[in-house]
C-alpha cells in the first residue's frame, strides 16, 4: 500500500547555507535531504532559462545538464514549486515568471533569515 502524500509533513529550512527539506511521515517514517546554495542558484538559473512557452524541463534534465546530484536538484525544485516559482504541467517544470532567479533568491534568503514560516 502506498503512503498518501497528505500523511506527510514537509518543511524547508536553511541550515549552514544549505536548503534542507525534511519530510516526516509516510511509509519510511521520514527523511532529510539538503541542497547547497550554489546548487540551488544553479537550479534557479536553469529553470529561469527554460522558455515558458517551450517544452519545459525536468529534474533529470537539470541534473544531467548542470552535473548536479539528483537529490539536490529535487530539493531545489520542490522548494521552487511550493513557493510558486516553478509551475508544473504534464510532469515538466516551467518558470512561473520572468524573474525566476530573483524570486528564488528572495524566498531562499527570507527563509534563511527566518522571515518566512513553512508551517
């Protein structure tokens, strides 16, 4: 039986300059994954360079093209999706606005400063 997504609690924090995604609940009880700031910036740039009217991009494509760990790209994209910076259509990611990188960094830095609550 698959664990339902509603049964999970997902939280983002910034610790030691890294974006941290902590998931509690679900089939395995939970996990924590990290994305360093440099990788986060690279993912934000890569998403921003994706034409909104084009074919979009995927986690796998960004990971391969930018030579980044799959897990780091996943953490960054999940954060960008949660904050409305990345839009998903037909399992592909698109920038939600023309200011993708700037919006991503505002959210990252606000979270790092504790100005944004993720509850």
